[in-house]
């Protein structure tokens, strides 16, 4: 497997509870390198665009309001098979179904307030990285 980059968000429920460092440590322990990182607060328009694929889902409004409720930490993670590895470290969307040792099992509050986002495919990873980071911020 080749070295890949993936996009991650430490979500409002986690930044609010001061879990940024603990979550970053999970990435690093799994062999993922944090090659870019910044703390921001999204606008509603940004959240609606970022989660546009879910616009028809019943939880869309709730999801966007949650994502703008507090600052988030957006990161680019790099490593061998990074997209799949990050999904593994994150755990299932619903923390009740997440495996032991995963971020969502340890830290998530609910299916909505589930502490982290991670890209699900190479195309979405590239799009999501470009949505939040300029080339100048990606030194590797
Ligand atoms: P992910 O790739 O594991 O993050 O999951 P999805 O792409 O299916 O969903 C995106 C995000 O929408 C999830 O991480 C949750 O924050 C939120 N979400 C998904 N399902 C629900 C739900 O049933 N209720 C609420 N409130 N939020 C949800």
C-alpha cells in the first residue's frame, strides 16, 4: 500500500471537552503523521457545503448546527494506507457500535456528536483537504 493523505476533523464535542491532544495521540500511535493542523470555527455556509452529500438526510440541519457550535481542529494525516487506517482508528459512526480502543468508543457522546470526521475515499480526501488547506500550508 502506498503512502496516502487523508483529512480529519476533531469535532466540537471533542474540542469543547479538551480532547484535542488525546485524539491526536491516537493518530500518532497508529502511525499516522499530522502534516497540517489548525483550529478554526466554520460558518454555517461552510458546514452546509462540506456536508452537502447529506443535505437530504433528516439529521442535516442538526449536523450543521453542531459542527459550527464550537471550534474544530482540521488536520491532514499522512501514512501507509492512511484513509483506511484513520477510519479504523476512528471506529464506527455510532459509538455504541465502535470497537474497543477506537476514538469513538472512548470519546464519542452519540451518533451525531461523535468526536471525529475522516475521509472515506481518495477522491473525497483530496477534495476535503483542498476545502480547508492551501498548498502553502501543506509542507509534508
Ligand atoms: P462517518 O463517515 O462515520 O462520519 O458517517 P456518515 O458519513 O454516515 O455521517 C456523517 C456524520 O453525520 C456522522 O459522523 C455524524 O456526525 C452525523 N450523523 C450520521 N448519522 C446521524 C444520525 O442518525 N443522527 C445525527 N444527529 N447525526 C448523524
